[in-house]
C-alpha cells in the first residue's frame, strides 16, 4: 500500500480533533496590576479590602472570558487553515487545471 504525504497527514489528522494551544493571558497578574492602578489613581481605596477583592473578581472574570474567546477564535482559525490547506493540496481545482494547460 502506497501513501502520499498529504494522504498520510489526512490519516493522522482525521481521527484527532484540532485543539488550540493553551492561551494564557495571565489573568491573576492582570487583576493584580488592575487593582494597583485603580488604587494609584484614587479610584479604589487601599484600605477597602472588600472593594479590592470585588475588583479582583471582576478583573478575573473579564480576563477569563477574553481568554476563552481567544482560544475559541484560535481553534476556529486553525481549523480553517487546515481546511484551506487540504483544498489547496488537492490540486484538482479548475484553476489549477488551466495553469497546467498553460504550461504545456
């Protein structure tokens, strides 16, 4: 049985779903920096621990949402790139046939 490289890649990737690499926006660090900036700007009292904890929770929630969205977009883009690669690698499109005819 003879396999071509695109055929082998198809066999290797057909069974396994494409997963996005983990995107780490460092939400903990961003929440900490946000609290520091809010405190420095006078928008959050350094003595109000409850307000700082709430601001931290809000920052983590927003950052985690952004991270999830980024991972979903990355996954979609990877799948689209893979689909485009398969279409380009087939070579049987009418445009490719016209180019081959021109070269003859």
